[in-house]
C-alpha cells in the first residue's frame, strides 16, 4: 500500500484482499486496489487475466468470495442491500453497449432515474436531453438503438449511465466492439468526462487514451495486479517482464 | 330411433364451439398466470424455486393430458367434492397449460441476452423493474409465436375433456352420432370446426414468426 495513507473520505474505492473463484478456477488472487476520488485508472492485461471480473466486482455484477470492497464509504457485504446504494452511484459502460433495444434512446436514458431515483418524467427527460447533447447526439433521442451506429450507441450508453448522476464510472473495453473509425468519437467523449473530474476505471488497450487521461495504469495477469505506474513510466519503463511482453504484443 | 344427420345437427355441433372456446379461454388465462409464475421460478436465483418449477414442468410434460384430466376428475371425488366436469377440466387444463407456457416463457426469458440483465442491474434497477421494464418486454416478443402455437395445441387438447363428460365440441359430436349413426359425417363436421378454429391461429403464429425473424436480423 502507499506510504502516505489517503484520508478515508478521499477514497472512492477500496478493495482489499480480494479473491474470487469461478468454480475451481481462481480468477482474482489477493487483489488490493485503492482509487482516490477523481482518479482515472486504466486497467490492461491479456485476455482472461481477470480485468472484467475485477471491475464487475465493484458494482457486484460478480460476487467475490474473499476480501473487502468499500465504494464511496459503503462497505459491500454479500447479500446486503447496500449493493443497491452502490449501484446507484456507480455507472457502467459495456463492450457490447447493452442498450435496451425495445426502448427509444430517450426511454433508455430516463428508465433508471425514474424507476430507481423516482425522478419525475419531465425532469428525467430534461436531464437525458442534456447528457445526449453532451455526447453530441441530441437529435437521435426518439430513435431506437438498432437505428444508430455502434459509436453512437456507445455514446448513448455513456449518457444513459450519466443520467443516474454517478460519482464513479466503470468502462469495460468500451471501444473493442467498434469499427476503427468510431473509436475516436467514443474516446473523445470519455476524455471530456475525465476532464470534468469524474472518477473513472477503464479496462482498455487504447494506449493513446491511457497516456492522455490516466493517472495510473494497472497491468493484470492471471488474476493478479502485476504492475501499476503513471502512464509514462508504465509504457516507457515497465519493470516487469510480463508487462514488457504484453506491451510488445499490443504495439 | 335413428334420425338422419342434417342441418339441425350441424347447428347443434356449431353451438358447442362456445364451450370449447370457453374451456380453452379459461385454461389459457389460468395457464398464463401459472406459466408466468413457473417461468419466473425457473429463472430465479433461488435454487429450490428452480427445482420446484422444474419438477412441476417435468410432471405435466411427462404424463398424458388424459391422465391429468382423470386425476383431477376422480381426485375431486376422493376429496369429497361433488363431481364436476367443468371444474375438473378447467383445473387439469390450467395446470397443463401452466407447465407448457412456463417452459416456453422460460426459454424466451433465457433468450434475452445476459447483457440486458447486467446493464439493468448496473443501473440500479431491482428485480421487479428489471423484469417488467427490460427483460419481459423483450421475452414477450420472442414468445408470441410459440405461445400461439401452444394455444392451438390447447384448443385441440380440450377435446379430451369430453371423456370426463364435459360437453364441448367433441362430446356434442358423440351425442349427435349416437342419435344419427353417421360417424363419418358427424366427426368430419367436428374436425372441420376444429380446423376453422385452429388454422387462422397457426397462420398468425407463422406470420409473427417471420416478422420477428426479420425484426431481429435488421
Ligand atoms: N461466469 C464465468 N464462469 C466461469 N469462468 C469465468 C466466468 N467469467 C469469467 N470466467 C473466467 O475467468 C477468467 C477471467 O475472466 P475475465 O472476463 O475477468 O477476463 P478479462 O481480463 O476481462 O478478459 P478479456 O480481455 O477477454 O475480456 C477467464 O479465464 C474466464 O474464462
Ligand atoms: Mg473482459
């Protein structure tokens, strides 16, 4: 852990001693991670190294068998209803967008605020339109997801998460399913968000993005955090052999 | 006295269609409620619920409908209730439809991509809202065609209720046949009425299936 302890109220996420098994498969091994408020973290690593499992543990899409997870001062205990509180505060963007195909873009954006927070429709819609404006697709509000390009859908997914007014955003390979020409528009949206001080954890192999916005890059392999460093150090002087091998592969 | 098979017999048979329709409607409505419960139990997190629902489905899919009717009919007698073909047939067909619709709808719920549930969960939606706003509307679209297909089976299945003395289309045919001894004409007429009930539904199911296939490949 770091030499100068961070005051508790400045910690957005604290994971300590996390172990997770899928059946007999040990997917996360003694993972410790502390994320400060406003910090932007990029996680990378080979396929199957446990990156998704790690960030999905933060909002309990995956339960872990061992360890402590505290999000925004709320400790997650298995089966407790503080999970609901955490999910309200943590937005997530997926590789496959996961927009609700039977709802319009606007309906996608207002669903959770209305059902979870009890926001009146008019207010929820006004907020949704504001965020759609911010991700630069206000004119698509009444279309269905299938009518939008992949890049547009992913920006809607970001807007939809923001409509819940989260304090933390999780991204799981948000550009991996996109055609190359659409990657930039999504990354630009994420860079904007980073500029506004959002706490962000992004699983991504977009090294340009990592250099531009990350405070810290974390490398995972075989369920462990192998190395973490500021992006310049990480990319230019990786300490670990496995990190070097991985970076060589993706360049 | 044997009388010839005539127009009045055809009208008599035609009038019995309403009892076939009434029994089908009761079984379908009851089966829709039961089937939804079974489908939700089958896809629940709690293992005991899943197992219970699975046993219910296996039981009703693994025994002939006629035996289910018999058991409901004679079971009432054992319980000391007055023998009542209406009640017995409604009960047996409702349970039967619950099992089959439960299995169809379980499949439809599971056909909704898991990312939908994950996205809804990540947004903070709890089970009820997740189901009603995200999963079930999508599952419903997938299930329309097989559901209508099952309704056709159910309508035809009500003919077995004639055996426990429920006077619907088939039993009316038997009664007319006893008076006219023209079995080919009588049951030909009965079959034609079933066909008229079921054929449009089959057509509709097929049309919805192609429309759904087109909508999902768009
Ligand atoms: N539901 C599951 N059941 C069983 N094993 C799983 C499950 N989910 C993930 N795993 C396994 O756990 C390991 C870590 O998976 P995870 O999805 O976290 O990796 P990842 O680093 O995100 O990989 P990728 O880059 O391919 O997305 C993999 O070996 C995977 O096969
Ligand atoms: Mg992954």
